[in-house]
């Protein structure tokens, strides 16, 4: 593994998340409508996270896409 690969891996985060049944169904529905897998929708959500000065976490409205 070279230095560039190590830097790229250091920028990645792998996480496991548990969702309520209602939230899970919503993610699955959105993914299906967009032609994506649920993990792809969650990745797009994660890419758009905004952390406020007070520590609040939000995601501005967006439409999942390929």
C-alpha cells in the first residue's frame, strides 16, 4: 500500500447504522424510486451533511441521483 492509498483510506469512514422500521422503509422507497440501492442513498446523504455551529447535523433537501 502506497502513501496515496493510505491517505485515501484515512479519509474514509465505515459505519454501521440501525434505523427504525419507518425510516428504513422510507430509505428503501426513495432508493427504489431513484433506481439506487439504499446504501447509495445513505452515501449521498452523508456527502451532504452540514454541521451547524451549535453541533446540529442536517442535510439540505436534495434529490438522490445516479
